[in-house]
């Protein structure tokens, strides 16, 4: 895309490219005006990895919604994938149904302090075995985590979910994102029934306040 320097969106750019297995690390290096990668690699079912510098020059991006949704062969995510995307506000369904993803880097969203939406971000990631407790530590502007980890059934009886509902460990003054008053907060772990501490997950928004 070296000759498309004025491009502002890659909406559905590679959607349903089911034979795509790899991506050049400088694919979007010249596209510094882009604001959206919404559904860019949606259902690229053969994609096995993501270059860690893929979005390094795209500092104006605000929307990563469904960017890798349905990438069922993807096994890992580079920790610094979104390190330069400090204007991002939406990761809605970004890794939805990535059924081969086994882990999440604990610093994946550390630079994305403007994010407000993590709805269904890892929903259906059935191979995921754990969730880093520090994953959202920097994301204090979030207003919705609705179904963020819904049906992540690979988190089994030997693994705890992060107890972000614990006021003693995550006080509102320091972690406001875990003290939402809307029902989305308690839906974060819906369907994670195999987790060791699933029975401790709140069933009402009141306990998050």
C-alpha cells in the first residue's frame, strides 16, 4: 500500500481471504492517515500469526473493531501490536472467535489509554487458558466490557479468572474501569463455567460499584 498514503480506512480490506497465511511486517507502513481497521482481517481463517510492527506507523487509528474476528488459526498475539496506536477507542470483537488463541500478552493494551469499548473482544476464544490480571490496567476510560470473555471455556478448573470485582484489590479510585454500574460489567465472564472461581463472579452490577 505504498501508493495509498492518503487512505483513511481499511474496512473489510482482507475479509474472507481464507488462504492468507502470513502478512508482511511493513504492510501498512505508508498509511499514516488511517483511522480504521474495522474488520480488516475478518474470517482470514488460515492466518497463523501477526507481525509485531503491523500497525506501528498507524498512529491515528481509532477503530480496531473485528480486526481479527474469526481468525481461527491465530495462536498468538504480539505484545506490542498496538503499542503505537494511542488514539484507539474501540476493540469491539477484535479477536472474537479466534479459537486457536491460547494466551494474551499482559501488556497488549497498555498504550491504549483512550479505549472505551472492549465488548466481546475475546468472546469465543475457546483455547484461551488464562487471562492476565494486568490486561486492562491502563484502560481507565472503558465504559463497556460486555461479554469480553464470553464462552472462553478453555479456562479450566485449575485456573482463576481475574477477580476484578474485588474492591480491596481494585479500588475505584485506581481502577475505575472495573467499577462500572451497567450490566455489561457482570457479563464479562459469561459462559466461562470451567474456571476455578466461576462461582465467585458477581451476578449483579451492584457489587462492582
